[in-house]
């Protein structure tokens, strides 16, 4: 049975949304890697050992779980934990639009020129825009591809501009085909 699912992709690709939606349908608890990486969300990172310890504790307390968001680099020791990895690749222009919308929802006018979060937001956009072309130096498609090449579990790739519903159905169809213990009458 596929009990332990990891969903990764670029910032803005929809991994957290997908994990949350799947956890409403599957008998899995969703954990978001951002909740472990940051001690103060998006401003102060938690030290590596603390992240790993906290995440391992939470994962060990659940039989069925989804971990959404990348753990490449800081969570490499988790590679053997996964029964299935889902790689979500969303076109750059769509990701960046989502990120700008999300930043505005979080911080409002503070992200505009002269605002208290303007520089932080500009740095974040620049970082996120490099995902498709960058190498190992930052979280990138190249880094993710290399990281996935070292996995022993199956990898389901979902690439393109798909709705959350379409992505959920792709995953449910995969589970139905590859693990007959899933009840997929919930296809949406």
C-alpha cells in the first residue's frame, strides 16, 4: 500500500494545495515542509537538526501521510521514507503569477515599492524565477531532478497547467492502477 507520499515542485507549483486537497480524500494526514523549515514562517529558518527531528516525530506518529513541499538538501535522510514521490512542474509564468498574488494576499501594500516587505518580496520573486534554469546552487528543477534520480520509490510526474481537480484525479488514477487497496470512487 502507498502510505507515505511526498509531493515536491517549485515554489508556486501548487504542492501544498495539492497535498491539502488529497488529504481530504485519502486516509492521509498532510504535512507541509514549510512548517518544519521555518521557526517563524518565511523569515527565520529552523536549524536543520531541529527540522528533521520534528518532522520525523510527526511522520512516525502517522501510518498514512503526505509531505508537501520540497525537502531536498535539508531532508535528504528522508529519501527512503517515501512509497511514492509526486513531482509537480508548473510553467514559470503561472507560478510567478501565483506567487505575486499569494504575496499580496499575505502582505498587502507592504510588497509595493516603498513598503516594508518590498525588498524581501523582490528577492523572493528573483529566487523563484530562477527555478527552471538554475543549477545546484539553489532549489531548482535541476536539483530536484538530481534528487529524484537517487530515489528508489516510484515517481509520478504531473507537468503542465492543470487544475487542482485534474491533478487529484491523476493521482487517484495512479493509485487505482498501482495499488488496489485504494477506493477511488471519490474521483472528483
